[in-house]
C-alpha cells in the first residue's frame, strides 16, 4: 500500500518547499508519497537550489528522512543522481560519513523512477 504523508512529512515538505500549496503531483495527478522526489522534480530549479532548500533541515529532520529511506518509506528512485549526491554530501557534513555512505548505498539500491 502506498505511503500517505503524515503531519511531520508535510511539515518537512513545506519547510523545503514553502510554495507547495497542493500535495498533488501536477504530472500524474496523484498525491505526493515522498519528500525528496517532489522537492527535486517539482520545486528545486537546479542542484544548487535543491541544496539551499535541504540546508533548511535540522540534523533531526535529516535523521528522520534517513529513517524513512532505510525503512523504504521515502523513495529515492526518482531523485536525479546529481541531486542525490547533494543530499549525500549534506548528510556527510551534518551527520557524518557513515550516515552518508548508508544513504549512498540505499540510493544505489533504489528502484529507478518508472517512465
């Protein structure tokens, strides 16, 4: 069963994409099921913008996202590689190399976004 965003997820999405007024993907018409793919594919204008937006997150927010990724609740498959690298670098800087290596491995194992 697809994940539905909870209050914390919505709070994080609004923190990184305050212009997000509708929690529905404009392309598919389906509700967002994750935080990072909509940020990367709908709101961030480029990798630099993606990084600036992610820098709004606290270490606790990042740990929460990593837990979701680890549990398979946060999809990384639709995050472009350059953007995933930005996320991994931010995790390394804030939470350490071990956490960053885990995220990079989970990204490498993630299923790619369906066409």
